[in-house]
C-alpha cells in the first residue's frame, strides 16, 4: 500500500490514515505528512482505519506533531487505535500527542 493510499484528504484540514503503520510503510508517510499543513490552520487526522502498528507508527505521529509546531499549526489525532495509545503511554509521549484519555 502506497503512502497516497494510506493518507487520504477528506476535506481541507481533514485526513484519514489507514493500513499498517510499520517500519516498512512509515518512511513514505513521513514525507507525505508535509501536505497535511498546506491549506488549514487546524488539521485533524482520523486513524480509524489503521490496522497493525509498531513503534514506527508512533514515531510518525510524533514527527507530524513536530512538523505542525514548526508550521505553527494545530494537529489532532482521532480514533487512535488502542495499540498506538498503549505505545504512546509506555513511551511517555501520550500527553505530547494529546492521546491521554480522561
């Protein structure tokens, strides 16, 4: 699955991400993340269609968050799979990614 198939623009500032987030698939997505911030001050990424993910998937989210801050944009992730939330908590980046559940 290519990065274009995994990251889809739904509307200005709204994207969906699907498929596997692994060391094999994430490198193409890192660069594709730049287009997230082309046309909106606030960006939402829906991860409902993400299947299996490893630490590379978590690194991708952190990379995009850093990119958002560099561009002075607001980025939020929605419907994050529990596997990624768990990795974020163990890694200590859940708060950075705003993945903490109340």
